[in-house]
C-alpha cells in the first residue's frame, strides 16, 4: 500500500508575481483554532475585517468584504453581479488580466469593446475616449490598475474620471495594486473593485477583497435578470457579510483564511497604508539600482512602472528557465517567468508586502549576480 | 485612531453541521511556509492530493481535484460544467441543499424537474422513477447524499442505478457524506460529485473536492456553449490540475489550504477509509444512546439516519437559542441550529471526522445534561 508523508515545504523566498512571502504573524493567525462561521466571535472578526478593508481601499462603501475564493473569482463576482446580458463594457487590455476580464464579460452574456495597448505600455486615455465616443451606450469601463503580467500601472484616477464624464461605471482590477501603490476608491469614484490576498497584503492566497459603490449596489439590487452565479450572487452574500447583528448562512466561510486576512490587514494598518505605498516605492528604487549595476533593464518606462512587480528584460543569450531553476534550487528564491506574450522575454521580480525589504533585495541581487556570472 | 488587535479565537469544540474540529496536525500543516503555485514541490503535493482524493472517493477518475472555493462552488462547478442551457435535470429536494441545487440548475439556463420529499425523509425511488418516466428527455439526476439540513441519508447507490437505467448522468452532493459514510464513486457509477473540506475530512473550510467520470469529462469537453463561469471552467482548470509535468497557470491556488487538505486526507488514509466509516457509525450509536437517556429523540428514522449529522428534536418548552447559547458560552461547545423548515424545531449535532470521538460525545452529553436540567 502506498504511504503518504506529511508535507514539509521548503522555506522559499517568494519574489515572483505572487503569492508573496507571508509573515510568521499571518501564518500563526491562520493556524488558530477554527470557529464556526456563525460564531459571535467570528462575526466580530468579520466586522473588523470589513473596517480594515475599507481602510486599505480608502472607501466608506458599505459593501466591502472578501469573496471566499481567489482574485479570479473576485473579478467574476464584480462582472456577473454588475453587468447584465446585452450590456456593453469597454475593456482595457494590455496584458493577461485585461484579456481575462474580456472573457468574463462575454461569459456574462455582455459585449466587450476591447481597447488594446502594447504589452508593457499603459492603456492610453485617447484610445479609451475614442471607444467611449464610438459606443455611447457603453455602461462600464473595466481596466487593470496594476497589470501583473507586464508590470505596468494604468492611470486609474484618470481612466475613472474619463469614464464618469461618459456616465460609465468603473470595474477595477486591483489584485496587485492594493496596498502597494496609491489607490483611492472613493476619491477616484471607483464603482467596483477586486483584489487578491496574496500580493501586497502578503496574506495566503485564496481570498479576494471587493468593494462596491452605492451606485453599483443599487444596480445589483435592481437587475432585470438573476446573477448567473449562485455562489457569487451578492444579493445573497450580503445576508451573511452585510450590516446588522443577524447573519444568514449563505456558504461556509473559509474561517482560518479569514483569520490570516485580518492579521495581514492589521499589519498594513499598523504600518500605515501610505507608509506601505512609500516602502514599496523605495524598495523598487533600490532594486532598480542594483539591477542596473548587473546590466539588467526594466521593460516598462519609468512613469508607468509598478514598484511591486518589476519586469526585467532577459539579456540575449541567457537561458531563462536555467536561471530561474538555479535561483529556486540553489537559493530557494522564486522569481516569476514571463506570461503570455512576454514568456521567455522577461522575468518578473515581485516586491510585495512583507517581501519588499532591503534584506530580500540584497539576497535577490546577490543570487542573480552569482547565477548570471 | 482605531486600533486593531490580533484575533485570538476561543478554543471551541465544534459539534455542529460543520466546520468540524480541525486536528492540530492539520492546523500545523496549514501554517507551513507558502510555496508558489507553480513550484515543483507544490506540484508534487497536488499530485498526492489527487491520489488521496481518488482514495477517499473510491474512484479512478482522472478528473479528481479540489475546487479552490467552498462546497457551494463545488456544486456550481459540477452544474455549470456539465449542464447546458435548455437541458433537463431531475433534482431531488428534501432539504436546503437540494433546493440550492435547483437554484444552480436554473441559473445555468437549464430546467429543474423537482422531486420532493418531506424534510427529515429520504427521496423515494418511486417518485424519482415517476419523474424519469414523465421526462424521458432528462439528462441528469441530481441529489444530496447526506442532507446536512435534515440529517437524512439518501440511497445514493439505488438512485444512481435508477438514473443509469434511464440513461441519465448523476450529480451527487457529498459535502457531508465523504469519509463519514459508505460512498463508492466508481462502483455506484456516479458521474459528478462534490464535497467540502470542513465536514468529515476535518480540514479547514474553503475547498471543495470534486470528481468526474470519463463520460462527464467527455460532455464537458464537447459542450455546445462555453461554461458560463470562467473561474470554474474545468476545460481551463485541467491545464493546472490535469496530468503531466507541465502545469499552466489558471488562478493562484490556495496553497496553504491545500497543505491542510493534503494532511487531512493523509490522516483518513492512515486510519483507513472503511475504518473512518465504522468509527462514525459507532460514535453515532454512542451519542444516540446518551441522547435517549436524556429523553431526547432523533428526527430521522433509523434506516435513513446520518451518523455524522444528528438532528435532535427540541422538546416542547425548551428554549432553542438559550440552550445553544449556554453551550457556547459556558462550555465552548458549538452545536447547530435548525435550518430552513426545521429552524427552531431541531438541533444539529455533528460527529464529523476528528470530532467524532468518545471524549467529545461524553462532553456534549454532560453539557447538554447540565443545560437542560
């Protein structure tokens, strides 16, 4: 009979596109005894988690909570709740995740008007404006704030302002941006936003924080058609995550993962959100300087670079997989491969959350130096 | 400024409808350092997890894996992948979860033919056969093996045999049955089955093991319409969870929760699946004897009782909420309230996985004795 042993993972340093390194405090929180999902003590944790999510999203949106599944499900939750069959959504695509948004829009029975940009560049306001003019009946603009596949920051504030001028609601992918760069849900008038637990929050993967404006909530509550997903139907989920003392069972919440999310948010709150933004920026400068010294170049122009996700051009003649494998096997260091159109062309070095430290940068640079020698 | 403290949950004994008590070994596994979701070491864990799931499901189905979300998402995954718009599904409903299955079928654009039974009773084969005769174009029969809302076991083997006679595929809810009572996916010719991590596997909540027969997989791969959910589309997920060395990114797997699932499955394997079934049955007998001594009655007739979920009739004049609150606050003991039509009429005492021990039963009975005195 086959035997199975307890799984003991290596202690990697995670500097890829996520998951990022999880702090021991968060892992400790994760392992605390499980409570029932309707336990009054757990409800208190839910309330605090909502308050902390409002803090990191910079919003007072009542409908702010984590979806009980990874970021991809957060994306799907935003789209299937807000968008109805036949509606038009302008989708900005400049990497893998804009493409995923288009897929989700179409599977919701809606029409995606795709505005593209080169991989490695942001979506231009001009192209989005042209699409808005060409499609005055569009109801939404969706875009990725921080494109994890390319390392590009889209100008969320400007895109949202433009969308508002055309009376469109906005759907924003903040999976990699939340807590890593400036993001202001209320000030920028974002209507629906989703993120992931495993990026700049440095929590374990598996949860997707979301937030919806009152206008978005009103649309969700007055749909003509039911939400196609039962599991993601916010009209049902609010009975569990909504306000008030009484919580109705919808699905069994991932209790222990929520302990971890609460702790990771608490740590961001303790550091201060703006301090976290500044730390990511400062660590990026340090990494960039070191990479330059190694003769390595970043793919993205300075004004659109994400500090937390650095796409490094693989020099001619260097074996992509060999370098990543040596880093993993000799140094227990994970950096990311290129994705989609950038496969084989870039490495993705993440500086996210708990992993964005001088110690990790020194380690990453010296390991790279050895392997590239 | 508001302060937030690390969350320290009470150490409850969980004897409700799930989550069940999680063993320290599983909590330890959960808290191990996070690996990347494409790390070769993590891929090994995925392969072992698949093998262990095949073991507990008693199947050789290649498409056997955990969905990265709770049992409700596993239900939705089965339905939105298998069932196409306009198709007919016979749904057996004798509690909350059959009703949820009907909801999912309808949201997938299909037609649910509902066969009902009284809450507390199993679905009769006669009523299912009548529906099969009345709807010869039905393509699926869906039912709940272990109805968590009522404590009733449906005769999965007989229902599947009947469905096969009528050339229907079967969709089985095994959220509460897996590892708690006899369940044989291959022998019983089940086509699609989903479970939950937090019941008789005694893992943390948040994952949904699923398995699909080759016939079901063939249907999924030859759909006329795309699966409406991107996140749950098995045609995409198999690129990550499928066979072979190369794994393509679909979504970021909930890495740490999968450590825990692996460990909980390993513990079932170590005990032996049949031994686990027998332990649940023996613990149920012990609990039943003790409840009888306290003058309490079970709702469900002996031949349909679930050992792992005991619905206890609340005696006249006893304050439901007061009893449960006292158990929680004075004894740190969680038992479940009634759900839906049984709210206020029953308590639900779970004996699931790691929680199904003589120690817990003694504790539960003596606590109940004190509170009911």
